[in-house]
């Protein structure tokens, strides 16, 4: 029987890849929700204190269930991918 361990580095890699594939086009590479293809995305600024101060569980719920114009990712991403992307959001460089 093989034992699979997820390291913090693997979770960070998964979070970064998931963010780039699913989130970056609206939230921007820096998480600050600028414009995309010349249009304002109106996505949440992930550097806003309301977001940075939110509990991981709250952010996981938003990604899972969606909010306002943000689509739900339940069934599109695994629970582990959602947790990893929330963890990555916490580390996006300025």
C-alpha cells in the first residue's frame, strides 16, 4: 500500500496552477482585479482587507458555492484544489 503525502510545496503548486487556470482571468495575476482584455472584470480585489481578513472557511465557501457574478466551482474543482487555491490567494505577491 502506497502512502501519498501532500507537502506544503505541492499544495502551493496546485493552488498556483488552479489560480492561473480558473481565477487569474478575472482576478488578475496580482489578485487586484484590474482589467482583462480591456474590460474591467468587477471581480473581488483579493488584496482587499475584507478578503484578506476573511477566514479560510469563508473563502472556501465562496469558491465552492459562488457569489454574485462569480461562478460556483463545486463539481468543477476538487475540495483539495479549492483549499489549495485559497491558500495560494493568501500568498500572491504584490
